[in-house]
C-alpha cells in the first residue's frame, strides 16, 4: 500500500466512524466528519496533508499524489 491509498483508506474510515458515532452517541460527531472533509479539500488545493506526512514518516512508500 502506498501513501495515497493509505490516506484515502484512513479518511474513509474516519468518516464512517464519525457517522456511526453521530448515530449512536451524539450528532455533534458530524463536526468531525466536516473536519475530515475540509482537510481533504484543503489538501487537494495545497498539496499539504498531515495524514500523508505521518504515513510517510512511519515508512509507508510514496505514491504519486503525496511526495
């Protein structure tokens, strides 16, 4: 798995988790969903992704999007 796929998998997991938490615990968890979405949007325009940086530091090989 490369960094690109790891970031997408992690973002998808966080969105699904926050939606489940909003359903099971409190609708306030939807703010976390919005945070993940905003982070994905800003990384599309700036090329800076904190999750990609972390995955790179722990040794996940680079992909073509986040280098």
